[in-house]
């Protein structure tokens, strides 16, 4: 089976973004399938730069092909620049997909929602089934978080969302909370399937703590709570700073924030103004370096701005689990339910950062309990959330959709 896999924000292990598309593509190839990725240029994606005079570049890596469209995207971009990036990618990816020969299924994943446009175009013009993966309920989540206001623009986005969901032969969700929400909105259960993001167990299989990272940041003998990912408004990282302020007198506890985003300069300034010597800011690191850094840490922080229940299951929860870290989750929803049910972490009150401080302090003083929780998380991660399993679930879905689509075509021409 040959899959056209459209993902604007594709990232390799040489980059520092999410690598799920890269990981499952490698595993699909080892299972005997072909994969052609169609992507844009993510500033932290780890792909080679495209010459200025080309709109497309083609690479072959780890057994699969990658067609890169010359569309730059960065989390540091302002709204209009991001919107232009989304629209231009939709155009170029539609063109690029048409030149992929011998495909059996088109698989598009968002964010952004506009990645579904080339998925639909390619599926119709090439007469192939269309599978659409939803990684966020856009624009609903941005309206709830305050990043977008309801109006003509959001109504246009909602219309595109409804159109793409209707045209997809199968809708994949990366969180059970998303599936629950779409069922509430009236979508048929038979059209939906949840396949979690998971993580690449291979890079976490042998954990070697980064001695250089530990020495550089003075982490010897410390209990370290780590956050990895975007530093944006929707992430609500002031919550971590407020928790750190509660523990400023604990010389044995450190909070490490790894990543970047529009809010980072302000957060660094605020930490300095509050004289928080227990906060350490670290720039993005390549995915290959992340396991060594997480192996130096003790607690994973799953933090989002407080806007009520969140149906998300972000990929970093799985990075923490594979690294043997218990997680503190401050947003109600499936992620908090998962860590509590599996006893791999705790829910902390999103309105009271002192509850995060209390949990971090408790774990620092009960290290055996903390380590046992982390070991349980690591064991469950390899048993349930390895991307080899994710790739198997995707392959079975693609095959199911392909067979059903062929049966419909035969019936129509019967």
C-alpha cells in the first residue's frame, strides 16, 4: 500500500518538533508499505533548506520519500504570517500531491486545518480514499483559549472544518476527548477512530542522562520538574512560575522549561523580576538530545492555560512516560484521567499553582514513591503507546478504508 501523507509541520529527529509523522512513516516502511510525505518547511523541523529558486525539493530518507514545499512556518510568526503560510501550503501541497504516482490512499493531518485541503483535492483528482487526522478541534479550541474571537473569520473556518469532515472517508482523532466531542456534534461513530500520538520508544529504550546538561545547569542532587514544548499564550506557563515562587526557598528543587515561543521573552523577564533562581530556561533541542535531558529530570509538567476541560492528549505526555517521569497535569480531560487511572501522575488545580508546588515538594521528599510511579509510566508506555503500535493501527485503518472505498466503486459501476 502506498500512502500520500500530508503534514505541513513534518519534523525529523534532527529537528525539535513533534516527530510522529517521521516515526510512523519509518515503521510503515518496515511493514512493507510505501510512504510519500508532502510537507512544508518548519523552522525547527530539521530538514535541509530549499534553494531560493525552487518551490519544491524531494528527498529520500529512512525508506520513504519527502516532497518539501517552499513554505516557511514558525511559532514565532504573527497571525497574518501564519495564515499566509497555511494558505500557500494548501496550494503547493495540492500541486505536489498530484505528481505522486501509484498511491492507494491520501492521509492528511492537521494542525493546521488547511492541510485537509490538499488531502481532499488529491483524493478527488486521483480518485483515492481520503483519511483526515484531527490533532486539534480548530477553531473551537482557539476560541475557547481566547486566541480567536467568534465572527466571520471563525465561521469560515468552521465551514471548512465541516466540509473536510464530510468529505473524509475516515476521521482519525489523536485523543479520546476529540472523539467524544465529535460524537456530541452528531458525527457517526463508524466514521471516527482514536489513534493516540504516542512516542518513539526506540529513542527512549536506553536512557543515558546528559551529564553535560546536568553540570551546565547545576542539577546535581536536585529534584527537577521539566516542561518541554511551546511557550505561547495557550500554554499558560505563568502557572509554573507561580508554583516556583512558592518553592523559592527550596534549594533542592528546580523547574526547567525547554522550548521557545512568543511568550518566552516575557516569561524570562518575569522570572528575573521575581528573582526565581529555581527556574531554568533552555532553548529547543533536537529530538535526539531530548531523552538524555529528560533522563536528568524527575517530574514532567503538563501545563495549559486555564480555560476549563481540555479534550487533548498532547504528545509530550508520552515523552515523559517513556522517560520514566510521573506527570503533573493541570487541565481536566482525558490526559488527567489517563495519568490518574494508570497511577502515573497527578491532577493539580489549574486555579491554584500552589497545588503544583505541593506535589513537586511531596515527590521531592518521597523519592521512592516518585520513582515507582515513573517506572510504572515507562512500563505502560512501551506496552501501549510505542509508535510501532501506532503505525500498525494506522495501517489497519488505511487498509480498511481502501477496501471499503473499492467496494463502493465496484458497486457504483456494478
